[in-house]
């Protein structure tokens, strides 16, 4: 599947009105008072086997974030060049809808252990949860699985720093960029936790996300890449809007994943713009011919 074009953004009033339905979080009702503080500037740290690429990525990611007041965390890995970049990647954030990939991973992992296929009802809920970010479907699967099974999957996945909310609000699961990269690695490469069929199912659903939710990390992706995405967005009384994007890019010799998490965004659109600036820089640098890398 080629790169999905970014559709025109909805008006902010429309985005705000949709937040209660599809913000991707089962959370207590609270009013927003905007960002609690400005982010402390930090520098992306990159390493790469391709000469010049690490410095180029670090420079361009930092330039993309220049002037932003959001608190942003980044973790990415490109296997073709053995490139990694991190920025504040162990900072915790409310998960919002990004936890839905974990819910689907848990559902498939649990079914594998029982040697069974998903029921039609489970398939319908999983499809709605991932492709449309349906909260009711997520809540139903969350209750079906329960905290013990979800924690069991997190343990098996090595995601030991992901913490479920003590009151059961799935959208307040505490995540980090590095933890989400572990999950994306499981989804995109063979491993003993998720079978080939399970991984294929997750990749299929994340490639079929509805157009209005394909923003974020896919921005600027090469046209020959298979694009897989799951986003999350949530406004709370402190730290403003949380806006997150998980992306995996495969096919056409592409093999990389990008996680960008953010909070302290004044609006949802600000968060989207912040993430897409980073994503465009990453896609451009990773897909430039090796000879174009800066010395």
C-alpha cells in the first residue's frame, strides 16, 4: 500500500467535539486549562551505521522541534541502516488511544496460548478499535481480557515500564516512547511472543486506519512504503493535549518504526503539526541516497 495523503485537517472546534468520542481514552471527565508548563529543550541522540546520517537526523529533528512548547519524546529504529534516535524516550505519558495496539496484541497473544482463532465479535471489535479508534470496542475488549492478561502480555513483550492505571482507565496507561518501540518491533519482526499470523493481523488493521486518522508519523513517508499507524489524542486539565503517533513503514526495502509522544500542546492541531514536522524530517533523511548524507 502506498503512502496515504494527509487529508485536510478538520476545524479545531470539530476536533474538540470529537474528543469525547474518539480521543482514545476512557478517562474521568475533566475540563482543560491548557498546558501546565513549557517543555525543556533537549537534543535528539542518534546513532547509525551510515556515515553522516546520525548527525543529520539529530540536526533535522531538533530543527523540527525548534520553537515548540510541547513536551516531546521520540524513539525510532531503522534496520536497513542500523539507525536509532531517542529524545526523552523514557518519559511517561498518558497513552490515550495508542494503548489499543497493546490491547490487540494481548487479545492475539491470549488466543495463541489457547490455540484458538478470534471470534467474529472479537474481530469486529478489534477492527473498530484500530481502524476507527472506537472506544466502546476497546472497553469491551479491555474488560474481557482483564488486567492480569494485559500485564502478562506486557511482561512477555518486555514492556515492563508500561503501567496500567490503578482505577482501570485504559487511556491513562503510562507509556514511554522506548516501550512503544518495543511493541512496534514485535509487530514488524518475527519473535516468540506474537505469531506470524498475529503480526500480520495487526499490520493489516493498522494499514486500514480511516483517512481522518492517518495523520502524524506517516507525514512525508515515501510513496512505495507500506504505512501502518495508530494515533492517540486526549485533552486533560493539566499538561494540555496529549497527541501521540506510532508508525511502522515496511515494503519497498523500508524497515523502520517511529514513535512520537507529546503533551503540553495548546490544541490537538498543534500536537499534530509538532509530530508531522518530526516525521517529515525523519522520512526525508532515512530515505535520502547514502551519498547525500552530510559529512
